C-alpha cells in the first residue's frame, strides 16, 4: 500500500563513505543499554546514550517493535564429497525453505543432502535459483527441523563480525532481541538489541506504549548493492505481519497526537508496506520486498531508532531516505570522528523524519 513517487537520479556512490574497519563492533555493549546514541534532529546533532531514549519521547508516543526471533539458520551439509553451507532464508509452503547456499553450483534438483550434526534430516533440493539461492525441502515436520537447528545450526552472524571458529556461546543471547517471540528471522533486528528491562520500564514511566509487529529478517539484508543505480537492486522478499489489533493501536496513537517511533529499519519497512496515502496503517500478512530510497514519502513513522549502517548498503540508503541524505552524511561523519561503533553490535542513532520537528 506504500506510495512511492518518481525518484531522482541516484548513484550507489552517493551513499559511499570511508568507514574505518576498527569501528565495526565485534561484540555488544554490556549492559545492552550502555551503548551510545546519536540524536539527529533537523539542524541538530547531539551525543547521548541509549539510556537517554526516554528523554526524547513524549507521553502518548508509541514504540513499534519487531518481535521476530532469530533461529540458528546456518547449516553445514554435504552432497557426496562436496561441502555446502546452507543459510535458511524464508519458509515457504509445505516444509520448503528458500535458502542461500555457498557452493550452490554443486547442487542439482533432486539431490539429497546430509546435514552435519543432524542425520535425521534429509533435505532435498527442489530448485536451484540465481544468485546462489535454492529451494530446499526439509519435510513437513517443522518441529523436527526446529529441534535439529537448535542442535546443529549456527546463529547466522553477519560476515563483518569476525568469528573464525564460528559463533561464540554468548552470541546466542547477544544476537537475540528482548522482544523476540516469533521464530523465523535469520538476522536480528539490531536496534532492538539495545533494550533492557530497565530501559523499557523507564519508557513506560513516560506514558509511552509499545506494540509489536513481525518481520522475519532474511539473509538478503547482508547482500551488497552491486548496481550503479540503486533502483536496479532488488531486495529479497521477507515475510511480515501486522495484526488488526496492532494496526488499530498505531492508528489510535496517531489520532491522539502521539508520534510513531519505529524501533529498527525492519519495523519501518513493514509499516511503510502497510500504510496508505492518508497515513492509515492497515493489517498486513504476507511478503514485502519494499526498498526505501530518497524520494519515498514516509507516512507511517515520525522517528526511527536504528544502528549505524555500512557504506553503499540498502540500510544506509533507507536512513538517508527517512532523515535526508545531507543530514545522514553529516551524522555519519560526526559518528566516525567520535568513534561510534557501527552495525549489528554497535551504537544507535535516533533519527527524526526529514520533515518532522523535535
């Protein structure tokens, strides 16, 4: 239901910047809400901390959080002597999963794979697709698959978090948000990683409510933008749901004059997939591949809490669309100069929509 307008000419290099590798966080702040937070309001950049978030909220505002739960989605398998690595991406019907496969060229439709650590699984290759993707049938018993993943699967940390020997035991907790309820994500909605019970209590004390939606973040979130024109890049579809009750709560908060605060780019993407031209959010259940670029008229959220994103990434393009490319260039230059920590385990930014007022 989103209403994108014609976009100006864009180049991937417009979203490039020099990021020192040392600023890519390899572990989270402890406790989670000890992370820093850069507030980017119109004409104003302020250094703060995540624990200061309640000070930037007003009574009647509404937090919209993503309650997806990260599953141990990376499996190692064999086809005869050939080794393959399977990253589950999205559940399809009847036990079939869309997956990204390392060494996918080794696979043929009909192949039966042997999964390391889970001999009870015998996944069958249904179809090989472009870009290293495949459809793989794990059988109709999804309980069997879930148990096997817990035992043999790995938490799918992003490639920029260095774990030469695989994820550490603490990553299973560190990479799981406090809001996690609905299993299905293969990447964390990382803005949610900053929240603690104490922070949620402080937000509630400000008379700020919270509502959940579900967007199962897919592995495609890590894929680079290879096209010179960002509009030629297509995002992998992800499954999401906004219940009628959640949509009603969002619309009621807006009608009362409250601001909608999207916690993470995933929450914002699903909201923009479900909003109409008048700013009403409708119930949603299905797939979305919405790609938010400068020129998109945002109608669903007033503020966005998000982490710092990598150069030339779809997520940096999204925040530039939301808060303005010039403001984001200034904010990221400020963050780099002051050694903010970037990406999944990094620090946060609180962004006001380009046309909003603090």
